[in-house]
């Protein structure tokens, strides 16, 4: 299911004043993919997701599901519509007094599903999330990762056409985060589900999302393919997020540090190799073709769901004209060249 947002606005007023949490957001969220929404704390992510998932109505603007306006539905239609929306949260929101299976059954009971259908669906969902032997376990005895698996099973039990994940992995350690993201990716592909993933972690975007919107101060500052945004970040917020991802040793994919630096000095040029270009011996060709020398200062590969991006931070020395020609050659070969100002 695709979602279109048209100039959404939402202002909250409290005793301390009023704050416009969502300030004119327009977005097209394509169907059948994992779409990320990233922003710092307080950027307005949760507020935006409450509007998109029809939990709250915007002060201004419109929400369309598959081209049909849904922000102004009647109460009865809204209840129907919301039954096809799945949500998972950072703190799982499970009933601790119920077993895993009873938690998954809960939304089905609300929809007055027949008991034998519930039983079947619950077993199917437990299997889907890899916990078929834990159905009778009280939720309080499960680990954080298992709790999130049960929350995913509960969200999918109603067979939603869209799944919202609001910081679904923020309470989990890197390994568990990785396995939950893999599960969501698997399920997305298997069910052709549309997933909107809210996060403040660039690692989550890198490891799970195909497209992303960057939110800051209630506004979309950047949006597009994750591969493009990682290779050509435009906004300061995005650059800031990306600089933390390489410096943060506790990144989701710990075993793959994104940049290895073997010299603190130099590094005037940042070269980014996308997809197939990562396998080409471009640098050695460069020094054969032109009268230049290069000195690599740092390098690494980022693995994205769609493509890999290789990064080399390097100096290129030689006569000005030769260096210029070499840079032009790199660009012609499909490599993105950024020059330090
Ligand atoms: N119900 C509310 N009443 C008053 N202010 C609110 C309400 N909901 C959100 N806000 C304010 O709107 C702004 C955006 O909040 P929001 O929860 O959407 O941010 P967020 O991006 O989800 O942050 P986090 O990453 O910390 O979850 C904040 O300044 C917050 O205090
Ligand atoms: Mg939030």
C-alpha cells in the first residue's frame, strides 16, 4: 500500500507553550518496501507516525492510502481502516500477565475472530517469528529480542497492509537489533508488506531501508534512495548522522567497521564507489594513465541492502593539469569525487 502525505501540520499546546511537532510534511511512501524516517530526538518522528497511522488527526494537510483520503474518515470507517495497520514500538507494549500466544491472539479477539481461526493464526505467527516453542511462555520470562518477536507476531496476526515500527530496535543490543531487522526484512519480502521504520539510528537505515526521509524540526530536510543519501548527503543533519555511523564502534554490524584509517593526515579527496564500481581496479589504472601518485589514507565498504558503497579517502599528487584529468577520469568511471574545501 502506498502512502501520500500532503503538507501535514500538527501543533501541540501545553502549559509551557505550543510546539509545532510536524511542520508541513509532504512525502510519497512507496508500497512494498521498508521506508525509513530518521531524525534526532524531538524531530517529530513519533508525532508524524501518529498522523500517518491515523492515531491522531493533523491540524492541516491530508493523508492518502493508495490514493484514497483517510485522515477524515468517519469513526466507523476509521476503526475498520485501523484494523489493517500493524504497529510495533520500542517498549514492546505487550501484556505481561498474558502468555506469548495470548498476546498474539489479543487483536484477533478484538476483531471477534473465530477461536479455531485464532488458534491457527497464532501458531502460524509464532512460527513466522521463530518462536514456535514459546507460545505458552509468560511474556515476563522472555528476553527483549523475543518480546519484540512476539510484538511483531501480534502486529502481523491481523494481516495488515502496512507495518509501522517506531524505534523498534532502540532498546535492543546490536546483535539482537541485527536479527530483528533481518526478520523484518524477511517478512517484508515474503508478504510484500509496506513497512515504515522510524529510527534515530543510521545503522538501522543502512541495514534495513531502501528509501529514507530525514526529519528535522518537524520538516523533511532530505529524502530518497538510501544509497544516494549515503553517498551524497546534502543536509547538515544527514552528514552528522553519517559521521557518527563511522565513528561508532558499537554499530549494528560490528564485524564490518565502515572506515579503517591508517593515517590521520591528508586525505583531500573522498572517493565513493557504488555497486559494481567497488570491484574495479580503477586506482591502479589511474596511476598508469596519468602522471600522478595517490596515497590512500582511509578506506572501507558499507553494505547496504540494495548495493555496497566503497569509500576511499586519498591524496592525489602531481601536476595540476594531470590531477584534474585524473579526477575527471574518476568521475567518468562512475565514481563520486568529493574534494575537501
Ligand atoms: N502530546 C504532546 N503534547 C505536547 N507536546 C508534544 C506531544 N507530542 C510531542 N510533543 C512535542 O513535539 C516534539 C516532537 O516530539 P516527538 O515525540 O514527535 O519526537 P521524536 O522525533 O519522536 O523524538 P524521540 O526520538 O525522542 O522519540 C517534541 O518537542 C515533543 O515535546
Ligand atoms: Mg519518538
